[in-house]
C-alpha cells in the first residue's frame, strides 16, 4: 500500500485504510506477516518518526530501504505470476483431495 501523506488528516486517512485492510484480511483469514511489513518515509522531513502506523495491535516498523519489483505499466510482475500459479496448483490439489467441500471442513 502506498500513500502521499502531507498532513495530520493524511496520517489519519492512511491509518484508517490500514485498519480496513487488517479487518479484511482477518475476515477472509488471509493473515500476513506483520513483522515483514514496513513503513518507508520519503523526503527530508518525513523520516522523523512522527507517524506511527499499526496493523491490528502491532506497530509497523520503519524501514530505510526495501527491494520492490515495479514495472512502468504497473502490470503484475513475473514474481506475482509465479505466485498465482503456485496458489492455483495448491487449490487444484485441495479440490481433488477433499470430497466434502463445505465451509467448516475447508476452514479446518
């Protein structure tokens, strides 16, 4: 997630968006590793740590650098395509393996 934050309202808006994102992943039981999440402040006046963001009850760490693959077209990279292929293989295996695919069985 990326956002331009230049005011207190912007900080509150981004935190609100993070709260909604966290609620969505909890609702869909697709939790992500909060310890791997980072905030990177760009610009000279943004690295002072005045913005503390949280995901659930966890404070998101402030990072100085992160490696990101991003193409000009903003289309999915080959890394994303491979992740989707792997997930689809797993879903296919689950579909072939389980006879009863009701919600309670699948959530276990």
